[in-house]
C-alpha cells in the first residue's frame, strides 16, 4: 500500500505494539535518504501537531525544512574543516545523522545515538538500509554520556532535543574539537520569548520580554547562554546562521577553543541587555554582563529589560550565501522556501539588534502603515541601515533612531 503524504512517498513496512496500540512502521524518503519510522500520523495531537510523548520513537516530518538547511550548513562546514566528525546524540529514528552521513561529502564518521532501545534498533536498520555501516556508528545511551565520553572528538555536534537544549550544552561543548560547529534546536520558544519568564530564568539564566521582537530576544538569549557555557570550556562561539521557524529556534555556532582568547573576550564584550520602552518603542542596548541599566526612557516611561543576551550579529553573510548556493544545487522539494529564508537572514545579518513593526509604529501615530519596502528605501536614502527581517512579515530592522523612523512614516 502506498500513501502520498505532504513530506514524501511512504510505504508501510510492518507494525508493532506501542503502549498497547498497533503502530505502523513505514518507509520514508527525505532528501536522498531512506528511513523506516513509525507512521507520524499515529502520533498527531488533536491540534494537528506531532507529539513525541505519544511514541517511543520519534520522527517529525515538519522538521524536513530544518534538516535540509542543516545538510547545506554541514557541507559548507566540511569545506571549512576538511573532514567532519559528527555526533547526533538525540537522534530518534536517526534521520538527521543519517542524512549527514549520506548526503554531505566529507563526513568521516558519524555517531547516531538515542537511549530508547526501540529507536536504537530502527537506527541500526536504517544504517544498513542506506549502506552506511562503514561510516556510521549506532549507540544507545544517555546523550550526555555519549558526549562526555568523547572529549574534543567531534567538529559537528547537533543537539535536536524535545524542548530545551540546555541540559546537554555543557557536555556538547566538552565534546567539541578545537574548531567545530555546534548546532542547536530549541522548541521551548514560549519561555524564551517571554510567555513563561520564570522558566526562562531557570533554564537559561536570563530574563525574556514580551515585545514585538520577542522571538529575536529568545534567540539572543539562547545564543548568549550557549556562549556562556562555551566560555567554561575556553570556547568562543560565534553565530553563523540563526533562524526562528514555526515552533522552533535553530542556531549554528562556530566554536574555536583554546589560544584564541581575544575571540572569547570579544564574544563576552557583545553580551548585555536590551532596555525597551512600551510607550514610544525606543530601545537601548547595554553592553556588559555586569552593567547599570537605565531606568527611565526619554519619554518618561519606565524601561523594561531583557538579558543577559547576545547583542552581536546573528549571522555571517558570507557563510549564509554559501549555504544558499549549496541548497540551490540540491534536489530538495522545499528548497525555494529554504533559499528565501536564507536570503532574508543574509539581508538582516549586518543590522543592529531588534526590529520595529510597521503596523505598531503607524498605529502609535494614528496613521495607516506605509508599504514596508517604501519605508526601508526612505530610511536607506537617509543613510541608515534598513532591511526586512525573517522574524516577522511586518518587521523592519534599522539603526535609525525612533524620531527618524517617526518622521519617515509621517511623510510616507
């Protein structure tokens, strides 16, 4: 029996018992890689999402977009680092690690781990299915154990947990070689974006803030937290690419260990706090982990604060363009959307922290919002940086002061 779902062609292979329910094992093709996995349709919630809690072995077809981009990031990394030694310590059915080994030229070795014995058995079958026995090692233990058990061995570590990557970051940094890529996924976007500030403070040691750019704040908190953990291992972590997509944040960090203390110092100099005014939408950036924060905006309103977080660039334009070029040469069904996202990330990478919402700004002035491209063009003509942002379809990033933005919108 063959079913045509939105991700790929699926063939039922067999069924097995899971919590007294019959679960179908199906054959899925993603990219150039085939895997056997539990039918995702058997663990959908009523809201239509895929829930890891409903199955012993998890495969999320909605993350194909993220995995495609990861393949091209890894290919660019292979060119930078000569050979890749990859660890996928939270693998589920192993799709992410298998795709690295199967679709990226230059992967010397890949360890794919999941502590679930059911997942482990499927990973082994999927390794054989793709003819990767010589390049891939399957493991079944706690993620932190496999990471701590390989100190300094990997130059590409991909943490893709259910929820927060925080419990695995220390071990991941310990396993990272002198120069390597640390890739992180966080699906706990609500705490990071300010919906649950106490949870964010517990997990990441930082205060979030509910603003129009709350997702960017969440990403910057995640980057800053990773950098502080990296600092414990004398690793300077710099963002190469960051994106917030649907229900998750995804960041790729280049880590350099040891002698490059100047790099580490530079990283910490670019951490700090954002102070935000809810009345006039002014925001200030306060650099330093220990710093005195302004309490009152020029308009007289009390500031709200977020941090500590990363205040530097959220990407390397050159690397992002290389990733997009690699994607353009691949036969991924979602590549047009993926390249569009990367184009927007590259466009805004050189911009300052935070962005403005054109509707919110115009609403404060009781005016109809101008076309966002016209607004950006006007700001650029006045000598300011201005771009769209991938964080919001109505957002624009600029280093122009609030007064200048207001003046441009009034004249639009």
